[in-house]
């Protein structure tokens, strides 16, 4: 059964397209991950409090990877502290900043011991920030600007980070250099508490006076201003010129700021928990929105909660969201009791953002609170917060929100904090997305105890997402579970007064590895994980652990990777399940049966093993799947080359895994398929899944080779190679993607063109001979450079030489050699290429080669004769074999075009040195070349072509067994039957001809007239009599033919007599002209009911029928009808009766069937007496005697 299934398998390209469709479906499904706004809209306000919607997982989401304590040299500085000390994080350069009075230490927490000290000023440092430099201000090499705020001035220093070799560091902070810029500005006794910058170099800060400031600088001082200036953004322009001690106006002080670089916005948090929004799209910073009563909005949104008491309500931090996380949610604020507040920024009359998503200047907007996420379950439990508890103490004082990850630090003791961590439960959200239209927001949580007091939380070197990890329609990032192959684990820095804690956020595949390693394959931990993510995702993650290219094992530093592989393999098969058939009842008018009931259809539900393979394969291919071939081959993009290498390594591991378990893909041998425990191949669902898995396996194999092909051709001057291709191929190269390279005819054709172009380049260009280069290509990517491709190149070269030579012998030899090379793999020729080659052969008067090549291509492309079976089965719709039929049919069309071309040749077309000596002889040779083919399907198409062109005489000249077979085959037509009997006559098979003619005469398929049938019967009798030997011809006897012909002639006589009766008998005439009837049918259906008495007598005689009583009745009716007709014609009835009787007697006497003497005499005597004839007996006897009847007295 397995072998039969493989034999009937579709073509490789068909498999690749099916697999590509599966990959696209998986990628599309993951792009349906809902927008954050939709998730929040489907979730009740405050969800998450007390674990109401938090996952009850039993595995960690975050792990403390390592803790790095402050160097002793810095710790010792605390002993000489006189005033104040501050600290914070500069993750861009892998440094933490620590101030002790006027000293600044930039500590390299990666190294742990290295730090840079800055003591070139004597004022107390209160805050430090790191921002990108402005363009065209500093020299090359300045990567950042370090902003140092003291109580008296704000100082700007240039920052450069390099590795010891002098090149830019692969990770920031190996070697740090600070440069004095001579840029500073007085702070006017304002201590800056928070410093932030934008990507284009703008610097913002908030001071302890509650105002928002911007520090600007430029390359040179001008008449209108110094190089560095400070502007107050929350007071009028006059305020910038008034000393701060003269300002007595009370206002809501700004306490925290954050920048949204992508949307060009700045958010400011005030002491009264209001939030103001500023537009940074222009140099003039403008407030465009404000929310001054967030507590009341929260109460209105969640009226049943007591968490928002105006007396204790306080927002401790604000965090701008990335457009890659949400297009609608712009800001997340965190309250002291751990709630998260989600805000939108909507227009109040005008659109506040332009087409690129940037804020428009001077357009007011509405900052709206649209959802509340309650405290995490752990916060609620540890602090006593809940729906019914009012807290009087602030607990959460430091937090971070970054791309869905929420970290909040709260004091848990005198010398320690508790870090509360949460991330979206993507497994649950994806499951809900697939099963419901309203997925809700849920999270996975855990807590970590941190030694010391938390000063800052930041993400360590966030991943830079390539475009293929975003949803094209929205620009939002794909969920982490879909990107865990490409994205590194996210890491977070927690800075305390004891040092740095590096926190590792586990991806789902890391969580699975952690569970297997520390908790085993059984137990509640794994069950809870499977419940969260489902078996489909589980199987995909098991493959990620098994395939080394994913790197999931090594970076977790697990003790036994072999153990992990074994456990992942076991889980893959234990939870992989089996395929099943699901019944679906159609709905709507289009899904009703003929009797109005809903139609029940079935759908195959693939197993989790299948979906796991498909999902892992799709995720593996995602970086290159939709990439253009042009970009993949570009030498200027090393990142793409790394993607190719990485994808290929994973695919090789996946291929090895599949081959280790052949029954998984149904690629087992016959003995393996019959082994105990093998799948039941008779099951339809299993068969469908196996076909899909085989297609995926084919895609894996071909993808590995495709990458090798791309990496190989990328080593050459591809631009020059493509430029040498035809314009159509150049256009294809510009449009082709990795997917279409694998799955389309154009892609395969272009790969062959590229290989041919590379091989055909001079040896000096590639450094290799054509044979050596082709060997390398065949070894690495045989499907993209097979021996076929090399043969095609050599064949094309021989053809080119043939067009250039003037010697007929050399030309013939070169054309023959090119034909030989093309014929080696003719079945792989694209049909348009075959058409081109046959036309070129015809132009060189090599029609014989054109015929041979086309017929060879047709046969080699379909070695199993699938097209023959397809035609024999009546060409069913939606049949996989149709592609083979279409290819062979177009090959045959090439032959027909060649035959037409050769028929046009004339003597004057032949030039000196031509391949043709005699045109007439050459035409015969070409026709005989086609007719000598043993391809029965070709002969069928050839004869159809002859008939369509009405070339019947040429058909009759053909002496081939294929012709007889064709003429005898379906469909049966009058033309073919006429040709068949004529062919038999030409071959001397008169008996067979007679059989065909007899069939035609009796057939009701062709709409023949009665005259046609009689003609065919006459010919049949004639041919039957010409047959030598026995008078018997198969199932037919000559005498039977003669009898049939006699009855048909009688039928014609009946037809004539009925027509003579005039109108009203059309139905009888049509019935007689439509088919041959039996003599019984002629008697009972026509002659007798219509009173055709002479024909009745003929029937009696022909059928040798003897019935004296019936005969007497017929004679009496006949005499009466003649008598009546004579009276009507005013003639003598006795004479007319006598004449008619004598005429019948002459025809039938002495047949007793008609001329039974006693019966006829009785009828005549009776008639004579009725008419008053004297001596009626003598009258009757004399009448018969005159007709030659011997009447005895």
C-alpha cells in the first residue's frame, strides 16, 4: 500500500506548492495575533487582581541569571560621602552611573570590576543622562553625549566606546572614553531629577522646581546666543530670563518624563498624578494634550474597585509604548499599588498624527484612559491590595514596561525588594484567537527577591527586529512565541545599592527546557505548560530543542543536552496525537442538499505532530521566505547571509530528525511500513496527513539545496550574470522571492538560466572549468544544477555552433549531438523551451530532430503513463494527472506544428549546403518519423489532428496498428467508423470491413437515414462475399447479412407505400427512416395496421410464414381494397382485381406462403359471385391460369 501511494504521488513541484501553502497558512495564522487595544477591550477593567485572570503556571518566566556586586573601590567611596549619592543605568554602553558628591563613576557591569571615574568638576552631581549626539556638531567617533547635571550647571561630554583593537565594540562598554566639549549651561540652582534624549539629539530634563526643561546646543556660538542654552518649557518665554528665586507661582510639578521617539512625543508626569503630552515634531515643543484627573477616570472605568482613593492615588512612573506593540495604546502608567493604566491619544477635532504616525504640531488631542490592569496576583497577595482594601502606603516605587513585559519593584524588607514580573500569556491568547472572536488579555507572572533597594530597571540591549518579524498590514511585532527562533532572550537590568542583577526572560521554548531539566517529563509543571500552550505549540517547541540550529540548549547551560533531546523527542511523539476526520454541517442556502437538508462535509484535522512540524518549519523559513532573491544574493548584506546559514543548519537538523523516524513522514520502506506499531495506512485521515508531511519533507530537502544554491551564486558577479540573461529572465529575477524560487516554474527556469550563465562564463572569470563548477553545484544543490542542466548547456552550445557552420555534414553532426544531449533529460524541459527548440530545429530544416525531441519529451516526462490513464478514465475533473496530460498534449502540438511546417517546404526553399536533398522524400521521412513512434497516446492525438483538418486521404495511407486501435476506440464517430472499414478494405480484411459496415447500418448513434443503412448493408454483403475461406465472419454469417439487407429493402418499400398515402403518416415515416426494424416489427407495426396487404404478403413469403386463416383474411382485404380503389377511379373493378392478382401470382407463385391455391381460389370465387360473374369458379381458374398458376380441377 505504501509503495502504491508513493507511485501515485503528485509531482515534486505540486508537493512543494502544497507545502508552501501550509507554510503560508502557518505564517498567516501567527500574523492574526490581536492588537493590544483589542485584547484590553475584550477584558474586564481591573482583570488580574488577586489572580482573577493570571495564569496559574508552575514554572518561572524570569530567572536571575547573575548578580554583579559593586566594585570595592566604589563602595569605599561611600565611606567618604559628604552630601548625596545617586545612581542609574546607561544600558546603551553597558554602564551604570554612580555619583558620590562631585564624583561620577561609570561602572562596566559586564566586566564587573572596570569603571571610569570623572572628577573634573567640584559640584554635587544630582543626575546623569546619555543621549545621541546631534548631527554635524561633534567629530566622527562621538557616539553619545553624556549629560551631567549638578546643582550649578549642566555639562555635556562626548562619549566614545571602542574595543582594544580600535574598531567599534561588538558590545558597548569594553573601552570608554570621555571628551570635553566646552558645552555647559547654568542650572540656576535647580537640581535636575530626570534626563532623557531623543534619537535626533534633543535633551529634556525635569528639575526639582517642578518644571520641564530642554537643553539645546550647536556647533558654534552666534550673535543671538551661546552654543549651549536651557529653556523652560512649562513657563512663558520671560521665565527663562528671571532667576528662579523670584518665581513664586504655585504649579503642579513635573516629576517624571519619558520620550516616544517613533511618534515624536514627550510625556510628563506631575506630582498630582496628571500627565501632559508634548509634541516634538518641530523645534518648538508644544503641549497637545493633558489629563489632570486620572483618578476620577479610573473610578469611572472601574467603579467597583476601591483601589483609586483620591487621598492615596499616585502614579509612580510612565512608559511610552512602541508602535510595534500597539498602534492605539500610546502610554502605560503605573500606580503605587501596582495598577497599570493604558492610555490612548485621540483627536479632539483634527487628526493629531500624520501619515507616518508622527504628532502634528499645534493640534490638540485627547489623552484618554481606556483600560486598567489591576495589580498582579503576587502584589495583591503580598501587600493586601484587592477590590475591598484601601491602602494607605505606597508599595511599588520603581517599574518598567517594555513591549509587554512589566517589572515592578516593591520594598519587602529593610534590605531587600521584591520584583514582580509579568508578560502576556501568548499561548492562551493564541488559543483563544483560534477558537473565539474575543480573546482576552492574560498574563504569566512570577516574583524574584532582590537584595538591596532598587534604583533603576532597564532592558539590556533590546533586540532590533527585522521587518519579517512584524505584521505587514499593521507594523506590529509578531508575538514572541512566533519569533523565538530569531530573537535572543530578552534580558533586564535591576540596579540596586548592592549592584546589578541580570534578569533573563525565558521564551516559551526556554520554559519548556527548564521544566524538562528541573522537573522531568511528568508532573503538574508540564501539564500546566501544555494546558497553556497546547500540544501543537508543544511539538513545535520540542523540535526547536531537538534542532541544534535553534541554540535553545547551549545558552541555557543545561547539564545534559543529550537528555534534553531524548526528552523532547519523547514528548513530541507522546503528545503528537493522530489525525482525525471532523464532520461539519453546512449553513446557508449554498450548503443545502437536493431535499433541503444541510449538507454534512468532512475535514481532516491534522495531528499535533504534523502541525508542530509545519509550524517549526514555517518559523525557521520566515527570515527568508518572502525575501527577494535579489536581496538574498546581495553581498552587501551580511546579516542576510547569516540568516541563510542559520536557517540551513536548522533545516539540516530537522531533516535528520525526520529521517531518524521515517514513519513520521510516511517515507518508510515497505518492511518498515509493515513493522509492528506502524500507522494504519488504510485510514483516510492518516493518508491525507502523510501526503502533507511528505510535501513538507520535500520542501525541507529542497530548501536546504536552495540555500546552498543562493550562497553559491552569490559568490559571483551576479549583477553581470543577470544582465546577460534575456529581458524576461531579468524581470523574473527582480520579482522572484525565495518561496517562488522553490515553488514556481519561473523560479526553476530562472535557476537553470543562472546556472547556465555561470557555467558558460570564461574559465578565468570563475577560476573553474565548466565541468568542475558543475560538479560543485551538483554536489551542493543537485536539484538546482543537475546533470540535466549541464546537458542543456552543452546542447545549446552545439546548436549555436550548428547555426554558424556552412558545412552541411558538420551542421548535421552538431544538430544530432545537440539532439542527443537534449534528449537525455527531455522530460525536464519546460514546455515553452521545448516549443522554442523545435521551432529552431525547423528553421534549420532539422524537422526530424524536432519530431524526435518533442516525442521524447512527452514520453520521458510521463514515464508512468499517467496521462494515458487520465484519458482512459474520461479526463475526470480535479485530477492530479491533468498536468501530465497537458504537458504531453503540448509536446504533440510541437510535432503537429513541425508537420505543418515541413508540408510548406518547396524545392526553391532548399539552399546549397542544406540538410535536405529531395523535398518530397524528406516530407515522407518526417511523416514516417512521427508515425514510427510507439506512443499510443500520440497516435490518438495525431489522428484527431488529421480528422480535424479533414485529411482523411492521408489517414488511409497510414499503415500502423495504432491507427486501427484508434479508429476502434472511444469516442466512436461516423468519420472514424468510415475510415475503419475503408482501412480494412485497403488491408484486404474484407470480413472485418463487413462487420464495421453492418455495425454502421444497425447503429443508432449517427443519425443515418434508411437509404444510408441500406447502402452500408449492401457494402457489407459485398465485402462479406469477397472474404476468402469460410462464409462465417466472427459472430456474423453472410446469410444473416443478406437476410437483413432483404428486410431493409422491404422496409424501404413499406416506407415508399406509406409516403404514397399522403399526409398524416409522418410519425410512421420518421420511425422507418430512423433505424432498421425487424420483419416482425415491420409486420405488426406498419404493414398490418396500415393495410399494406401486398407488403404483408411479402412479409409472409420472406419470413416463410404459413397461416391459411390469416392468409385468407389478407387476400380478402387486398381484393376489397383493389375493388374500392377501382370504383373510386371509375374503372372496371373485375379487371383491376384480376390484374393485381396476376401480378402477385407472377411474383410469388409457387410459394405456398402467399399463393396457397385453395385459399386464393376461394377468395376469388367468392368475389366473383359477389360481383355477379357467371361461372365464378371458371373465372377464378382462368385468371390464375393466365398468370402461370397450375390449377387442377
